[in-house]
């Protein structure tokens, strides 16, 4: 059931560049900056593309109007990173009716897979599970009082990481004191952590931040409360940006699960194939690692983002 678009696109004809409309989530995190750069480089004119880039500022309605405008412009393919999982059926049907292949990058949608061509992304559920497993193993035999900084409400990244994490701590003694969204940003990570500290004080001894940026924002709140991050409160995050791995190497974070943002080359390959009417897979997942302090020290000198 692998659709590659209905072949109405013209960009593979050799007559000119492949016209792409790319609707990005926003610029909420270091991960996102690296992801945007990767896509812009891979979809550059040197590689045979003509890219129209649109920043949705974390708003679904902006993405829907960007996609509609790409359809009106008659692009050869649409690439988009869906801010949330639900609510895409109508606009995806419109793209399908216009015979424009749609490639999801990064996050997924809950629409029927026949409505899009392919997704290039990361396995968020596995990332959450790896983080949860670290908490369960690291606090085995000790009491873990955990708070969670969730990503953007309704996003596949937040939903799936929560599912994977909860599965991994199920049946353990890890106690979830609270779980709230910090919208994947540093500033909201800091504000929500301040609230957790006011409410639960020193009883918190572990934080799961669903991305590096929220964890980095939380560091400020933890230090301002007179506590030592990495010691009084152990911290596990997801992404593996340079800033996240630096905090890990410094001992302020304790474990970081990678989410690879360098999806551009695979997206470019899938777009080219889809526009040429070739069969593509429904899903391409990037490979993700996990880092402890020693691994972070080793990785940092060559970390590209
Ligand atoms: O969808 C991927 C997530 O979105 C990253 O983990 C986060 O940093 C970004 O904002």
C-alpha cells in the first residue's frame, strides 16, 4: 500500500527543478534549527530543487494554509512536519486530488496512510522507552519521584514519547508526581519546572524532559531553587543536540536519548523517487543512539548540531 503520488508531477521530466513546498513546524528548539538546515541544504537548487519554505510558528492553521497555497501554486511535491497528529484529513485529500505527493518529515499524522506518500522521521516511542528504561534501571531499589516536561500537546513526538516512557516504567516503583507540557521550548521548560519545584520542593529527584531545550530551561529553575542538577535532580532528555550533550558532559544532565534531525538527504531521495512515480516505502526511520556522560564527551568534538 505504498502510494507514490499519482504521477501528475512534472519535476522529474528533466525540464527544470522539482518544485517543493516545505511547511516546517517552527523554530522552537535546537533540534528544529538543525532539522531545518538539513532540509534546506538537501532541497537546494544545486540538487535540482526549487524550494518554497514556510515557518508555521507552531500553529496548525498556518500549516494548513501553507499547504493549500502550495497546492494552488502547483508544486511538484509537498514536504511537511505536522505540528500535531490530528486534523489533517481534509488538506491531505486536497493534495491527493491535485495529484501532489506529500512527504511527512519528522512527526507523523493519524490520517489514513493512503492520504500521504511517505514519512521520513524518528521512532519517538522507542526514544521514550529508552528514556524510561534508563529511569527504571537507574532507580531500581531506590525511590524515584519523577516530573515530566512534555512536548507540544497533541504532537506525535510528545504522544509517542509518553507512551514509550510509560510502558518502560510500568510495574516499577517510579512515581510520576506530575507531567505538564513545556511546548518543546527552553522558556516554557523553565516556567513549568519552577511550578513543579514550588509544588513538590525537594521531593523531586528525577526529571524526564521530552527534549533537550526544556531540560536546559529547567536547569535554570533547579539552580535558582538552590538545587544541583544532575545530583539532587537527575535529568534524562531526548534529542542529543550539542547543548544537550554539553550539559551531559558537564554532569548537569544524566542521560540523553538521541533524536536524529538530519533527515534532509533521505527526504530529498524520497521526493525525487515519488515525483518520478517510483514506488517508495511508507516509512523511513533514522537510527538513534543514547548517551551517558562518557559517550557525550566522545561525541561532542564532532557533533554537527
Ligand atoms: O518532533 C521532534 C521534536 O520536535 C524534537 O525532539 C524537539 O526538540 C522538537 O521541537
